[in-house]
C-alpha cells in the first residue's frame, strides 16, 4: 500500500467548511446517520474535512494528470466536490488509504467504454486539429453516483463501522484464541448488516453456494453520493476519486480475510445463524479497470496524431 503523508497538506479553505458540513447534514459521510453516538459535529471536535486530492506534491501531480487528460477541467483542490466531512475514526482509515473511495465498478465500465468510443471519434474526425480535439468523459448523469469502499488492508484492530455495516474482528478460524482482538495472519474482519435499513447504501451481495463452491459474500459496499438525477445533491467528483484511487492500486500487501453476515428482516435474525460467509474482496476487478483507465486517459494529443497517421496510411 502506498501511504501519502497528507496531514500537513490537508488545508481546506475556511469558507468551504460550512458548505461541506451542511451538504452532508453535519454528519460524517461514512458513519450511519442512525447511531446515537454518530458524528454530529456539534458534539464532536475530532471531525475533519478531508480532501480527496490535496496540495501535497503527489496531490498536485495527480491534479495535473487530471487536467492534462481533461477529466474535469474546472476542478481544483478548493472545489466543493473535493471535500468530505469525516469523523476522527473514519479520517484515520481514509487519510492513509486503508480504505479508498472509488467510483463503482459499473461506472468504471461506463468510463472505459465511453473513452474507447470517444477516442475513435477523435481519430476519425481529422477535420479538427489534434490539439483542439478534446477528450470527453461521461457526465455525472450517466454514472450510478455510487462510491465504493475498497479495503486495501491489512487492517489495524480498530476498524470503525461503515454506513450500513457493523465491523468487528472475529475469532472464527483461530481456535483457542481467547482475545477477540488477537491478531491473526491474515487478519479476519466480520461485517454485519445494520439492523435498521440505511438509505443510499449498497450492501454486500451474497452469491449462493454451488456444487463446487461455498456461498460467498461480495464486498461491494457503496455510498450514493451523486444521485444521477439530482445535480443539486452531487457531493463528490468521481474523476478526482478515480485519480486518488489510482495511487493505491498495485500495492504489495496481503488483504484481510473478511466475513459477512446478512440480516433477515422478516425472521428478525442474522442468516445464516452461526457461520458467517467468506467475503470476496473484489479488488482485482477494480484494479484492472483502474489501470486500464490510467492507460487510456494518459493518451495525449501526440498519441492521437500517431493514430491518425496510422489510419491515413492504412
Ligand atoms: Zn465517521
């Protein structure tokens, strides 16, 4: 995992703070709105406004890449959609990149397909000079608006709950351990649905058992931060998040072992009762899409010229 010493660079402009806090109803973006001890800022002085891309050398380089690729020409470190309010616990996992927010898989697929079509358009349209032929990207209306929490573990034994999910360590698989926080290798994390339904959250899905494999939960836990048809409620720039997430793929680490227990709302109990499901952490699926987008979005006007030349010769 790449760590980024962001703290000294995380300087949101003071006039941004009230707007960001109000846009999230004065709650931490990752905490459940229902927990009494949740993060109402009036009662909590450990909250902070986190910047997706900040003014660190790495952040500024990421911003330059974003601008060169024309992903969000008007976006800047001070843009409102570069900020998320976080409680101290969630800042501690997002700041060093233990959890990374990334646009949903289907949105990465939309971006890839859009870019491939758009590139063909720019190659074919030789009437327009390459330097005037700008890249286009899907608008937020064309995306699902979900941002997924990528678990890049290994995790410390203090993992905060996430909106809609209770998170704890489990002793499953470590017979004889009498301390539930005892570290195992790899570590084990248990996810449980919150009993109360939480809006605008995507919970892990469960793949039923087959003849050849056990049931499996897929940790595609996502937060709806940009409802496609409500521009006034768009909270986060997906291209900034994509750029940020690119900084974290390809790390040399062993992800945590993760387990999931669904809640049966009709029977009012957790199912299955005893044995939590193994969690499939779909990091690979994000990684290849992110790397593909980095390669596609890094193509320059010179690359476009070369491609046009090749087309003219053929
Ligand atoms: Zn929080």
